C-alpha cells in the first residue's frame, strides 16, 4: 500500500509590491521566481525559475481558503481511519505561524480544524490535544509550563512522550488554547523579526480512530543570514538547521525506497517516525516570502519541497527496516576487508621487487626513504584491517 505527500505553497503578501519576485501562474499549480544577479561585468542579469506543486496560493488567499481545500483530504483520512500530518515549512517571517495559529482577526488552520472536529466528532469528550515544542533537540510540554519530557519506545517500536499533559476538547476554549500555545512558545531574534519562533512546534489531536499532527517548523535560514549574538543562539540555529536537514533526509530515503530511514538522528523525526513508516497522509504547506531581498531563501525553500514531490511510501514492517541495513553494512565491511588484504599483498610484492632493484644502488638515502615510506603504508593498512 502506498501514499503520497500533498505539496502546497503559499505566497505571503509582499510589504512592497514593486519589489516582488515570486508570482503565481493562472493554473494555480505553478509559480516562478524572478531573481537578480550580477555577471562578471557587474551588470544586473534577471533569471527565472519555475516550480510546480499540487496547489499554489497567491497573495489574495486566506487561511479559510486553504482549509476549505484541505477538507476533502481530512474527510478521506477520517473515513479510511488514517493519521494525517500537516507540515508548515518556510523561511523566518514567511507566514508559517500566521497560517497555522492565525493572527489578529484571521483564524488559523488549528482553530478551524478544532471547530471542524467539534462539529463532526460524535464522542467529543474523548478528543484531547497535546502540544510539545522541540528546542535544542530537547522536548518541552507546552501545557505543563515547558517542563522537559522524555521519549520512550515500546516493544513495537512506537514512540511515546512521557507524562505529556492532555487538554480535552470539550473542556477548553479553542481561542484560549491557541493563545496559551503562542505565549509559551520559545521566540527570539532573527534576521527578519525580533519574535521569531526558535522551536519546532508539534500539536497532536487525538481522535477516536485518527491522530492529527500539526507541525510548525522553526524558521529555516542560511547560517550566514542568522543573527547570532552569543554561543547559545549559534547552537540554537545549528540545531534548527540540523533537524530540518534530517527531516529532508528521511523524506528522501522514503522517496528512494531505501531500506534505512535515519529518523533517530533527531528528536523531531523520532517523534514523527510513523509518518515515514506507516500509511500516513501528509500535507506540506511551504510559506514563501515574495520580496526580492529574500529571493535566495525562497529558492532554497522551493528546492527543499521540490524533493518531496511525487513522494511515495512503501509500508514496511519495522523489523525489516532494522535488520536489512545491518546485513548490508556487514557485506560492505567484508568487501572492504578483502580489498585491503589484496592491497597488502600487492604492496608486499612491490616491496620485494623494489628491494631487489635497490640492492646494488649506492644511494643509501633513497633506499632508506623508500623503505620507511613503504613500511608506513603497510602498517597503516594493517591498523585499518584490525580496526574493522
């Protein structure tokens, strides 16, 4: 059984229309980026790159428009009892949190989703929400004063967040819940604003037969653009980029149907393990900043999510995912050993032949230098062979 990623993009309204560089085609499935570069003669050259996705939301679309388009996917997962994961990805300041959590009078996707569940779910009292933020690769419970929580893996390989506080949907105000999440999330200084989200936010809605994951990833930026006032901020930015990179590698491994998926390299991907291994429907919304000054970061975002297009997943048993790479690694190690043994034999033969050649030479300095270098090579190969 296979499933696909649904790739959507949203263009944030530009602060200055005259400096816009991202445009949507009439089919609303293609966008293009006009970038400016200087050639070797220091003249400005304009380049154009096209990208195609399942849907492109131009600057005049709102959060409700996006949710209306998501409804058929949501209803299908409910009917088929599948889990669904929504990723929000993009540069700092491109509108990820605005889309997921809302801003001022515009309601976000979380608000609309929870009210949709209230209207649809028969047993609303059993629906509960948990919220975790991942900062510096550590997990913190949003609903429990950011207390640190650990991850446990059961005998079936499923990851559980220990002592994560639950909030039941029939006991809370959705508006207050969202404000609580906004106020508790870790923010900091970035190149775009002084209240940029510096943690990955994971909101899980636990239904009777389904699990909804809403993930608002921390802003992605090139390291050269990050504003790092101290060592802690440098480490924070490094951890953000590392976890996003690992997420990409996991998606790439699934796309290429590799037997090994590196989800253990980051706490974010560890929690989302079922997204890569099971029949989980995923929707990625990439938010884009259309300003010319952000063209580089926008192109990076588009390149990142382009790797996810046409992604197909093959459902596999977890035990197969573990055993196969070990066997492959053992075969590679044996091949490497055989190669070193062959090289050692060749070096020994060369040594004998060249010693015969140098036997009658008067240049003792060359002879000793050659002998020393050759012995060093042989000793190094012996050490490698002992190590593996």
